C-alpha cells in the first residue's frame, strides 16, 4: 500500500491541487466506501457502495438487481470517494466500465475477504475497469 503524502500548502493562487495517479490509488486503497453512479435506460442511479482494490481495479460485491444488470450490460460507471477535514478536503473520481466476473475469477478474487458492511447475501462480484482516475486536493478558506 502506498503511504499517503499530503501536498505542500499552496499559495493563495493555488487552492486546488491535482492528485497524481499514485496519490489517487493510495486514497482508493485507504477508503472502503464510495458512491457509484451509473445509467440504466433513462434513469441515473447513485448508490453508496463498499469496494476493494485489486490490481488497480475496483471490486464490488452485489446481489441480483440494478448493479448486476448494469454489469451485464457493461455499463459505463463512475465511482467517487472523498474526505473533508477542518482545513482541507480531497476527492477521487474513477470512470470506467463495469464487468460481471466469471465464476473462476470471482473465486480467485474472493480470497480478498469480505469487505461489505451490510450482512446480506451477495453472490456476484463485479469489477470497475478504470478508463480514467482523477483526483483533487482542496485547501479550504479559514472562514468556511
């Protein structure tokens, strides 16, 4: 796991700093909950989701429903994580395709353990294959 490095405090002209690819992945590895956005037909869905990182992809456990349908349709998705503190905040956005994993690959990756919070049966494993990973670090005004 890459150790998180916080950028130097910027001057007044640079309150927003772009995160490097490695910085984005370090934050993705540290967190376990994000918001997954995807479109099915004419509806946009945004749901909280637990995830795990494996080989610079994101793994999601799910049961039958909209997320699994989106994976079967190879939907384009976005997963966002963020954190806010008293002086700063950051956000990482992953865009990519959603894939339903074949049983043999799901079994191999299932050895990562159970990272879900809600104790419901989730037999299917889906993966977000990133096409873009971006992040920004925000330095907040003192009077916010």
